[in-house]
C-alpha cells in the first residue's frame, strides 16, 4: 500500500503550487539575504571610521566599532542561512557575499595593523591567502566549484572571535578592568595565532584541491575530445 502524501503537500499541489520535482522559478536579487549582504558592505566604512577614530585611543568609539563589526558578522551568518532555507540563493549573492566578508575582515586587519595592535605580517598572510584562494576558485571554475571546507569554516570562526577581542578597547581600560582587559587581549591574540595557522594550512589544502580538480577536468576534457575525434 502506498503512503499518502502529507496534507500540506497534497493541498499545495491541488492549489496550483509548484509540485515536487518541478523547476523552481529563479529567485529575485531583491531579497532579504542580498539586503543583508548589502548592509554588511555599507557597514565597512562606518566600522573603519569608528576603529581608527582618535588613533584607536577613544574607548567609546572602539566599543561602537566592536558593535558594528559584531552586527556585520551576524548578518554574514544570517544571510546564508535564510538564503538556503528559503531557496533565495542568487548569482548576486554568490558573488557579493564573499566580497563583503573579505572587505569587512580586511578593514579590521588593516585597521588594527595601522593602529600598531596587530603585526603587519599577520595581515599580509591572512589577506594574501583570502584573495589568493578567491583567484584560485576563478582559475578552476571551468572544471568545477571548490566548496568551503570544514577547515575553512573553522578558520573563519577563529578569525571572527580573535578580531572581536582585538577590536574591543581592552588595552585602554584602567584599574582592575585594565588587568582583566590585558588577559582577554592576550587570549584574543592567541586565538588569532591559531587562526593564522589554520589559515595557512587550509590555504595549502585548497591549492592541492584546485590542482587536483583542474587536472581531473583537463583529463576528462581530453578524453571527451579523443572520443569525439575517433
């Protein structure tokens, strides 16, 4: 005996809704996830201004820089979840979401280095890896798409946590709070060190995967050409 379809599915099909297996209409670029991505891009210059105001010595501005950065990070999590859950993934979102992420992270890294609170070599290594992997994706896009790896997601989380700690005015606090702030700053620095290590390791893994993907793609193309010509 065959199972009956769920009541809501049966009702939706009878009512003219798109049945299971049918081609779904392409979602519009004007949707909530893309709006959140756009908001994140607009927050980048505001965040940079707050972070660099008064040479980073103003506690109030540093705190608000942290708030803006945190909001931007939360929109990054939200837009992807909403897009997948509501089937609102668009080409615009695929293009602009990583750009927004790299702009936000880049502003934080460069800003902290300008303030002398993060070594420039850390900023160069992290940003070099981020943009290098982006170019690598374009290099192999003809043969396939390299999805984000589990290590890449861990790297992103470590970077976000470390940057939140370094953006806070932990070294500008006084008294007992100053002692606590210094401890927290060292913890954030340790997390950043872990993030840099994972960044380098995952970057090497992406290079290996890209070379493998391109090699397999070229072999498949050559085999197809040989078959066609025979």
